[in-house]
C-alpha cells in the first residue's frame, strides 16, 4: 500500500487561524475606513455651512443687519432658518440670521439647547445624534470694513470638532 500525502489536523487548524486573523484584520480596517469617511462627510457639511455663513455677510443681503460702520465691539449672529441641504451636493441656500442680544462669547461647545444650533429640514444621510452649531461674529473696523468670523462646532464619532473661517467685508 502506498502512502498518500495530505494535510493533517494541525496544519488545517493553523491555516484556519491564519485565515481568520486576516479576515478580522480586513473587516476592522473596513469599519475604521467607513467611520473616517463618515466623519469627513460631516466635516465637509459643517465647513460648507461655515463658508456659506461667511459669504452671506459679504453679500448685499446682509447690509440691513450689519452694525453701523465704526461701531466698537463684537456682534454675534446665529442662523434662524432651518437648512435644507442635500448631503451629496452640500449646497446651502436661503440663509437668514438673527443678532443675539445678550452678551455672547465665542462658542467652543454645541448641544441641543444652544442658541447657535443649526436646524435641518432634511436629515437624510446625517446620524441621528448629529448636532451642529454655527456662530458668526462681526467686528466693525475703523475704516468702515467688517471682520467676519464664522465658526462651527459639530460632533463626530471622535467627539466635538471645531472649525473657523475669518473673512472681511470692504466698505
């Protein structure tokens, strides 16, 4: 009788362990990549709102709510209208702002009770617990121009994230 070569039980168990480890590592990498992509999408959405807010105060539409040129101090504004945003294009339209009357400070946190919380009419593609706050600070300058600071604070899977953009409106 001739002996045939074959895999033994030990070899099969070792190969299954190596294969299982490779599958688990691949799945872990895939999940981490998905979370990173989702966090980046939320950051892009927040940045889109931040830029649109800054651009609004540079437009002729904002002339009626801007403080008088040469006024001293900082003036704080929040979005008043719900934003209908398409997560695919991230186009923000029909913005309206309200000047905060109480003394304010630059935001560094965001929760559901914040005066700067942004309301969304279309939450498709957004996580259920997604909260975004947008604050615009206007500082009139002596030469009649305005410094515009648009800031967003939003939550991701890693916690709160924050971005700001400084722009200017010339007289």
